[in-house]
């Protein structure tokens, strides 16, 4: 699989590579290396829906394996881009809970607001 994906990627056939990786992770859903590669291919191929699905699946694998810190990095990116997706916010809560955060909602709000652009109101 890896050789095929690399070949397609070298020939700019990123949609084909992403499709093959999607099929692979459908059969082997906990394959962290395949999910990471799928995210990379989807981003390089400008396939945002594929990238989002793969990132969500990768975050879930990290959460399931107890690697909440890795999951949180991915979840922050997802939740920042897709603020209205309740599944991402629930993943956020799960990762923060696993990391021992006591104020889940406050932590989520702070982290999401930290990514908003500053308003330029002319004052300092």
C-alpha cells in the first residue's frame, strides 16, 4: 500500500492515493501510520472533507489508545475549522478530561477563542 500511495503521490495523483488510503483505513481503522498519511495526502491534494474525516478518525484512535495529548492537537485544529461540529467538541471534552482538565467548557472556550483574529479597534 505504501509503495502504491507514494507512486501516486509522486505523479500528483493525490485523489487516487487518498481513495486507496480511505479504503485501507476502512478495513484497518486503527492504523495510525495510514491515517497520518491519509491526512497528509488529503491536505496536499486539497481534499478538505477527506482530511477532516481522517483527522477525526486519527483523533479517535489516539483517544482510544490513551494518547490524549496527540489527540488534542488534532482536535484543536478540527474544532477551530469546524466550530459547529458537536462531535469535535465532544472529542475536545474527552481529550481534556483524559488530561485532567477540571474546567472543560472554560478550557474549550479559551482554546477556541485563542485562534480567533484580534479585532483592530485602533486602541492599544
